[in-house]
C-alpha cells in the first residue's frame, strides 16, 4: 500500500484484455465498487478515451495513449495503473509534471514473451514458415533446416524477458551473447552469458532477439547498416516493441536473402503490420500476442489491480 494516499473511489478500466477477462473483473469488483469498464472493442484514443476516464480518480490503461492533451482534460485523475509492461504509450514527463501517480510492475509477462521468442527461433531454424507457406500452395517442399542446439544467440536487452530467455535456452547448449546498457555481471557470470558490444553481437550471432523498451535511445536502433552487420543466413526476432527495427530495411534483407528469416510480434504501426514483410515466406508475423496467454493476462491484470494502491509519481530514471 502506498502510504498517505487516499484509496481510489472512482475507477475506469480502458485496457481491452482486462475488460474481456471475467476473472479479473470479478477480482477488481470484489475490491472496489462502481468500476466503469470500456464497452469498446477498439483501443480508445483522444476524446473517446477522455470520455471514459472523465470524472474518475483512477484508471487502468493498456495500449491506450495518454499524453498531455488527454491529461489536461482529466483534472480528477490522480492514479494511472498500467496493464502490461510497455510504457511507450504514456507521456511519463506529463504524468509526473501533473503530480499523477503511476502504478507499474515490470516483467510480469516475461515467461509468455520468452516462450514465444523461443518458439520463433525453433520455427525459423526448422524453416517452418517456408514449408507451411509452400504446403498451403500444394507444394510438398521438404527444406533442410538447422537445430537450435549449439547455435550462437544474441540477446539485445537482458532484463526480465532476456534473462528468462537465457534460462529457456539452457537445454539447447547455446552460446549466449548479451548487450544491455545495464550491467548484469552477476547474472552473466552465473548463467555463462558473454556481454558484448552491439556490433560484436550482431556480427557473431546466428539468431538475434530484441528485448528492450521503445524510447528515444532505442527507436530505429536496428537500421539497414546494422542488419548488414549480421552474418549471411542469420535470423532476427522482435517480440519487444514495434519501432525498434527499420521494417523496410528488414524486408529488403529478407528479399535479398541476406537474412534467412525473421519473426515479429510487434510493428511500428499497429494494427497495420508491414505488408512487404507479410509477403515473405521466410517471415513469421503474429499480432502482438506476446502477453496473450491466460497466465500472462492474469499476472498483468493482478499487477494493474495492485497498482491502484502501489504507485508513485514517476521520477528521474523511471522505471528504474
């Protein structure tokens, strides 16, 4: 419980996955009365979001964008609790400047995202997307793939999800490289992970996977030049945030055959996945399902409920 702060009394829930989950609604209703739930099947934006939140002191937010323009129209809002781990839809500076408190728990969907990443890696190496694509076109095409066992895997961002992925890779005896702005020296030592620079990771990894937030320092970090640093026939996976990879450059690398395959669960513009990527038989595309397991949704929802009473005004270095 956050000390010396009034308990929420008027709560609005915008997050669609929360609203659709009967168990989460029952748990929230058991703790608070008169909760208002969005009735929209779409992610609310602008005035539609304001209309839902107006008059409420607390809100549970999912993929909705909350910027200063929205906040200016919500003078009663005192608490925002985040369903999910991504903060790129929230204007943290505006939230802090207005004295609004933010409830957020990192890593609550780590296992779900790590499992999806592992499944992408295995499917790409075994050439599942290509053979499945051919079979749908009535071509019995038995392509020769590769095993994950013994491969070099490069993890960009070795926080919650990255570290969980390391644990899932252990049975495969992979050489694991990691690049992160933070120093996880103890974890690296205990789990036989080698910290490297980003250029070294890209040039030595057969499989590269991204697990960083989207912010000014990471937006567009995987450029055409950085894709060119990867070995011929390598793979790249993004189950973190859209906007980390130059999607045109990725499509170019797949079309030229420089990369043997790629998988994305997230895109720069959602729900509009990049059309050139979707046309590639060596590409796996999924519609942002990294946290869409029953277990992850319950964990994220319960963290959001707890965030209504465990919160703080974002300060410098948030969310560290």
